């Protein structure tokens, strides 16, 4: 595993797992959110975003974290391993709630952009990350299953379905290369 993509629905623990793998394997982290978001939550224009991702994944070994469909063709084609965090919705929502609350309280600067999560944006906005996760969880699960099948040839696909799977994977105690059947 030298070029790894960690993906899953919003709040599934992608960044946390990628950081653990970076520390263990010594690979470079490619955070797709950092390449996509600018100040004031402005997204990068598509051409610029694709260019940034192209440059970051062209050479060397890396772990890319994110689920952006706009660049999946670039990142997944270059990967040798796809790690899918396919966790249950209640667990995702619980983790996302606490992560978001921590970020609000600490006023964490996200990706060096000056962007911060806020109570207003989280609870009273159409852009609520909690609402987004709730609306996209099932759709992402179906989409990721189909897309993994399309990109599986020549790659290891690891589907982690619960916290125990994640811990066993990190500890290296089990082989998770598995068929994508539900």
C-alpha cells in the first residue's frame, strides 16, 4: 500500500484514519478538502481543483482523503488501495456531532483557510454538515459500492463497516480485501 485513498461519507472518520495511516506508513497526506476549499467557504473553480489534485497525486507515495466526485477519476486511477469507511448512520452522526461541536468550541481553522464551523452554520443553515450527512449517507453507500466495482481491477479494496473493523485494520490483525457485495 503506497498510494491509498481513504473515503466514506461525511463524518465517517476519513481524516482520523488517514492520519493514523500516515503516521504508521510515513506517506504524504493529500487532504482533498484543503485543495478544494478557499477562504469564506468558497470552492476552488473546477479546473483549478483538478489541477491541484493532479499535481499532488502525480508522483510519490501518498494517502489521499476525501470523496470529491470531481476528481475521483484522477485519484482512484492512481491509487493501489481504496479504503472505504462504510459505517452505520447512527455512528457517523454521533461522531460528526461531537467533531463539529469540538471545532466550534476550539474555533479550529480548517485547512488554513480561516474557515470555521459555527453553531449558526451547523444548526440553522441549509449548509449544515449534519443535515448534509443525514441526506447523503444512503446515497453515498450505493454510489461508492458501484464506483468501487468500476475501479477495483488491479487495486485492493478494503471496506470497513464498523468500529471493530477499523480498529482491526489499523492494528493489522485482519485482511479486509473483500468482495463488494452488501
